[in-house]
């Protein structure tokens, strides 16, 4: 892509698109998603997001979520405290 391509003005009628209702959209040419599709499907996560993934056991996740508020921030603070305590113990 060059500068000329990125400076093109969209000819999309955004007002008409925003005004459309679901019933105005023709889905007839979209094939149904079958069980076979999902059996062959693979999850692809962009590299920028992949480094942030951590697998957490479901029971632990539910416990953090049950604490209310921002459970992700709570998980982060618990991990940070654990790391900082580990640093203090290794310094002794």
C-alpha cells in the first residue's frame, strides 16, 4: 500500500449503513456454520495480544470474579504481591 491508497476518501454511504436494520441485511449468500467448520477451526490470536495470555483454572477465575470489581486488576495485584514478597525473601 502506498500513500496514494491510504488517502482515498471512502465512498461508503455511512448514514445509510447506520440507518439499516438487521432485517434489511441479506444473509442468504452466507453458508451456515456447521459442526465440521468448528471441528476444523483454529483460534488465531494476534501476536501483540498473545504474550498477555495466561491460563487460569476455572475455579480460581470464578473466585476472583466473585470478589467484585475489576477481577483482572485483583489478579494482577495478587501476583505483584507474590513477586515482591519473593524478592524480599531472597534478599534476606
